[in-house]
C-alpha cells in the first residue's frame, strides 16, 4: 500500500484517455477532503481508472484510524459519485 504522502507516485498514464479530466492525485485529494482525512493519516490501497455506467471514474480505497474508505470520483469533473466507509 502507498502512503498518501507518496500520492505523486500514482501512475497517471491511464488519464490519457480522459480529455479535460482530473489527475489521479486530484481524485485522491477530493476523496480525502470529502472524508475529512488528512493526507498524512491515511494509507492508499487503490486508485484505478475504470468505467461506471458509461462514465470514467477513479475507484479509490484508503484506510485511516481503523476505517476503510471507498470512493468513486468522476474522472472528468472530480465530483464524488460514491462514498462509503466501514470499519476495517
């Protein structure tokens, strides 16, 4: 797992297919902002570009303080499409 502090190490090659979209780093930041989690507190487990109902989304998963967070972030707008959290 990547520590969120190393978010710049996330590979943005898949973003080439998103015209005018946001980067994976911006998607991770949007998810963490929505969750109210500081970058230094979380461990990033997943950040993948995928399709959901015809829309490109970043699927993001991270852990913080015993909680698991899962997000779908619209790869074009940065909007939060799905936000879930559960005990790890």
